[in-house]
C-alpha cells in the first residue's frame, strides 16, 4: 500500500501515479518546444517564397503545347479567375484570429499551383504570339427561309 500524501482522484489514480515530477515536465516542455521550432522551420522551407523552382513543380511543362490561341485564352481566364478568388479567400481568412495559419494551410498550395499554371499559360501565349483576350465566338449560321422536308 502506498504511503505519503496521496489523494484518490475520480478515476482511481493517485497524484503519485501521474508522475508529476517537475524535471520530467520541463524535459517534456523542452521536447515540445524543439518539435515546434522544427515544424516552423520546415514550414518556412516548404513555403519556398517566389522562387521559380517552387512554382515549376506544380505545372507539367508540356500541358499547353497542343493548345491553340483560343484554348490558351480560355484557360488563362479560368485560371486567373481562380487566382483572384483564392486571393480574396486568403485576405478574408487573414482577418480572423490565427488567419495567417488558416490561410497558409487552406489556400496557399492551391494558390501557388494556380499562379504557376497562369504563368505557364502566359509563357505559351507569348511564344505563340497570341493575345490573352478571348475572341468572340463565331456567329451561328442564320437559318434560311426555306425548310427541308
């Protein structure tokens, strides 16, 4: 039987059973701090900044090789709309508590991928001497007055 100043807790444990040694608590806190610093450091490396290598991993270099100017312009508009949408979502997320973390976790990867895709489309548009503006769709042929039976 245990002796000393023990108090039975709700689930039948005593304070001695919990090993509340201050030295162990400090060691556990130090380990937690080191792991947190490591996670932050690796997260900073993963964010990559604005390096060209960081964005090139998101896009297949030959994805737009067979696109004509009209297809490139359509893809650019769609991609740019998504970039603008993500920028708005990130700005909105950053207004709340812990918003920078939420923004980074929820939107940053998709945002970087869409920007890299938009940049790849822009390069292809420039190489093909295309305009990024969408051409108006061809006018539909007007039906003739005579009906076929």
